[in-house]
């Protein structure tokens, strides 16, 4: 019997873990550590991101040596110098991920079908200019900031879980 892919553990057969419609991208503003960008790119590749982007990244971060999946061969990486230069496809919603007053908690957030998620830098927050550009600001319900590559993976997993056509457990 040929293996037809991942299964959800239920008796209904194989289920695709990826959403059937829309697309997403993930990026980071003012990233400085190449390990974080590499890990974010690897996760983006694994979760099926359409592209990855940076805004104001430090040069050495762009080397992304920890990306062992060679994501840039499969997922485009776009780099912009400022938040004002960021260009997204028509209809794509910009979603900031930030611990801040008034942000929607991730478990309550309804992911747009076409979304670009942006995280802040390792030692800071999204810039005021970036927050102003966001259609939504969402926070992961943690007691304090977590590693940005980990935060990106959590957001991508939540998107996959929320938009998946896989049946829910009772």
C-alpha cells in the first residue's frame, strides 16, 4: 500500500495539514541575529509560507546560516529598508505580532485568508510606523516576550490549525 501522506489519527484517512485556500507570509522588522532568521525561514518553509520578508534587517542577519532546509530555494525572501517601503499583494492583510495594550489574543484571532505576519526585533518592539500600517495586532498570550523564531512558528501553527479542513476532536 502506498503512503499517501500525513494522517490525523482518525479513521477517515489522510488529511492535509495545510489550509486549502489563501496564502500567508511571515516577516520580521529590524532583525539582528542570523540564527533567528534562519529558524524563522525554516519554519516558514515547513508551514507552507508563500514568502518571507525583512524590514530594516542588519546585514549579518540576512546570512541566515541556521536554515538547514535551504528555504530560500523554495520560499522567496524579500528585504525592505523601512516599513514605508513594504509592498504586499493586493488584498493581503498585515498582521503585527506584539505584546501590547489592545492587541487581540492569538486564540481569539480570526486569520485572514491572505495575510502577512510581522514580528518585532529580538530586543525591542514593532516600530510605531509598522504598527500604524498593520490591519490587526495580535499577541501570543505569554507572560513575557519569547524568541521571535519561536513566536513565528506559534503563529504559523495557529494559522494552520485555525484554517485547516481537518476534523476537530470532540
